[in-house]
C-alpha cells in the first residue's frame, strides 16, 4: 500500500472515531436534562433584588438567561461589555414565552439573554422601571457545550468520511514502486586457475617464439 494511502486512511479513521465520541457525549449531555426541571433553563448563577450592579465571570460557551419577578419591568445592561458581551431582549426574537412551559421558573418571567462573545469578567446593571420597587432578578447559566459537541461531531464525521473516500481513491490509483534486483556479474573460476591459464598461455607463446627463433637459420641454403 502506498504511503500516501496509509496516511490518508489513518487520518480519516481517527477523525471519524473522535467525531463519533463527540456525538455520543454531546447527545448524552442533552438527554440527561429534564424539560420539567427548572434547571432546563440553566443552573442558577445569581438571584438578588434590583436595582443592583452584579459582577462575575462569564464564559462564551454559555448562554445566560435573565429572569425578573412577575409583574415588574427591569432594564439590563452590560456596563463594560461593548461588543464582547451584551444583553439581548427576548422581544427581538419574539420568544419571551420560551420558558413558560419547559424549564418554567415559578413566579418569574423570562426577559432575555446575556450574550458573551469573549469570556471575561463583566458588570451587569439592573435598573427597575418604577420608584420604590425592588423586584428579584435572576441569572441562570445554560451551557451549550453539548450542542457544540453534537455539531462538532456531525461535521467531523462528514470530514472523516470525505478523507476516507480520498484514501480509497488513492488505494485504487497509487501503486508502490517495485524495487528491481541489482544485476550481478559473476567471475567463473578461481584466481589460481586464471593465473595458471595465463601462465600456460605465456609458456605457449614462449615456445612458439623459441621455435621461430630456432628455425631462423642463416645457413638455410646449406
């Protein structure tokens, strides 16, 4: 198997396996939540009387649902948030009744979310619309890690399948280079036999030369 095929199939298999684990973990986190429980709207982070300024650490991996005691109106502002953190009223998306049934908070009404783009410490200002009134306000932190796990697992599986498909294509197209054996030259005979042959040839040449020399008789006519 070609080295490129092995690498591609290995990466594709690893990405797919990790993504499947992400889907399983993310799904189990969502399944463990009971819609009839008040924690469906998030874990309680703060519950105090307004007006007040509340400062705490906020994470971008969470949504912070804001509730106010029923019958009261409260304005919410993130004082040092800028574009990194801000309050978004439920009137914008027309979903103020979102927690009226699942995750309902008895005696409270949902008024919006604190959206965090960058984790950090932020100061939240609650202003009551009404003189002398001190309604209770509440922030509940809803982690979206499980949602990220499902989305990441889904896209990871798609990516893993694509990489595996490329690996299969490589397996059909790419072939290993075959290493041809090196040509070997063999010398027949030993050094002694070769030397002997040379000596014999030399002796024969000597004899022939000697015979020619002997036959060279200047008195050949006698």
